[in-house]
C-alpha cells in the first residue's frame, strides 16, 4: 500500500504520526511510505532519518495527499486540508467528529474512509489509541494548573502542595478515567488535597484502592460537584462519553460561586468540554477569564510535549497501521472488531451512531459497508 505521512499544520502541533522506526516497519512489510518534508522536525526526527528508514520525502502536503492510499496523521484535517482528501482514501487519525460539524460534513462530502483513533475500542471497552495521549494530557493538566494558580499568571497565588503549617490547594478532578487518574496521581504527588469524581462506582472503588491517601473518591452528582467546586482551587475536566459530546458538569451559573483566581483545566474540550464556559484555545493563547476564573482549554495539550507524545502515540498506533496497510481497510476491519469500531465515515455515509446523532445527520450501520 502507498502510505502518506503529512506534516501536522494545526496551530502548535509538533507531533508526527510515524517515527522513522514506524516507516521502517511498513517498508519491511513491502509498503511504500511518502513523508512530507520536515514532518518529523517538531518531534526531533530529520528527513534524513526517514529516508534511511526507507521513506521517500515529498516537498508538499498536496503531493502526499495526492499519491497516498492511506494517510496517517495525528490531528483531524483542518479546513485547508479538506480539499486534499480524495474519494476512497483511508484517513487514520484523531477526528473527534462529535464536536465539529463542519469537519463531519467535509469528510462526508469527500467520500473518504475515516477511521478515528478515538473510537478504536477493545473488547473491555477501553480505547487503546486515546490512552497514551490521555496519560500525557492528564499529567500535563496538573503542571499547567499549578502554573496558572501562580499570581503573576492571574491565579489565586496558592502552591499546590502548601508547606508545613499551610494547607495545600484543593484539586477537584471530574472523571476518573485515564486523564483523571493521571491528574489525580500527579496532584497527589505534589501534596495537594485531591477529590476525584466519577459516575461509576466500580471505578471509584478501584481508584480508592490504588490512589494515595490524599485523594478522596466521591460519586459524581450535580449536588456533589457544586459543593466541591465552591472550595476548589483547581478543577480538571476529564469526563468522556465515547463518541458523544461531553456533559456540562460545571455550568455557567456555578462560576459565580467559585473562588476568584481558581483555575479550570478542561481536558475534555476536544469532545465539547465538561465545563460549560470552555471554548477551545491554543498553546499560543491558552487561557481566558470569565467571572474571575481562569479557563485553560487547549484541545491538543500533548502537542506541547511532542517528543514524549509522538513516542507514546506511535507505540500504540503502529500495530494498527501495519494491519491496515497489509490487509486494506475492508479486510482489516472485517477481521478486527477493535479497528471496525474506529470506522466513522465511509464513502459519504456516517457509520458511527453517536456522531450522526450529534448533528441529526443520517446514519448507516457499518455492517452495510463491509
Ligand atoms: N485536550 C487534550 O489535549 C486531550 C488529550 C487527551 C484526552 N483528551 C480528552 O479527555 C477526555 C477524557 O479522556 P479519558 O481517556 O480519561 O477517558 P476515559 O474514558 O478513560 O474516562 C472518562 C471517565 O469519565 C467518566 N464519566 C462519564 N460521565 C461522567 C460524569 N457525568 N461525571 C464524572 N465522570 C464521568 C467515565 O465513567 C470514565 O471513567 C476525553 O474527552 C478525551 O478526548 C483531551
């Protein structure tokens, strides 16, 4: 198969979807890989490394899209890329369709095959291609939150861990999945007073077993969230309902009861956010303030640590990329239920129900297309 590796062009996105090692693996299986010039630069990989791994460098993004049967990317195509996508071309990347109607409409119109990293799902319902980036974002959320709590950046001027004789900061983590657990671990490690909420009692039981004593587990209800939010210095939004828009757990109306200079980090912003007032921001301009509360809502947080993120992501994606290249998307998805769950759009039809439901668009079950 002819595989194309374009350079990411979303604001401040420095990750790349294949390392030179990944290219070598595809070449070993008999595939041809075209790499856009400088695609790996932001993650520390040179064109020369891709060439010696067996890849061929092409100067422009247009040439890569034009020649490739499969495009492997990190982030969803941005508007300037929509016109480059071809009918029957396989795109394997993060899409997060449910929070982005113009993207959904553009991919439907393109008649391409869109296999979304975020909905590839294992039998135990875990999401293997979200896990590595969630680990990064969860850990980073606390670094960022701690930073913005500092007075010069507009925060309350509180140190997460406090010091002897001074209370630590209160951190509220909404959602006890991968992001939430990593955030709670980091905050606890820095000595904060942490509360983590989830709607799953088995998950809360597990978290209460594995997390240190300065993390309390609490059932996620509107009442409990409202009470905990009033006292929190830092709130991390980390809920996920797979393929659907995140529920607004911290509402606009609750903000007036929050502490002035409190910080909200809505990691779930890529699924619409679980803090009602969150709007996607970028690493260039990451925060805004509403009612004296700092909002940090960067939709591609792992993009700021591309070295760690690229290696973590490609460790997880490469086996699927190789399978898709070896068998073609049809056979690969017929055989592999995990990959089949990743299919979101096929030849102009939405085949993932919650994406169709999010925009009241028509839905066609994936089985009709395999
Ligand atoms: N901004 C970024 O750069 C970035 C990076 C990685 C992941 N994310 C996003 O972070 C979010 C969380 O990802 P994850 O991997 O931790 O997902 P996950 O599935 O591991 O965890 C989500 C958790 O939310 C819980 N949940 C659902 N509804 C809830 C509610 N009403 N109250 C409390 N908890 C609730 C679920 O029970 C689950 O435990 C996703 O939207 C993901 O796309 C964003």
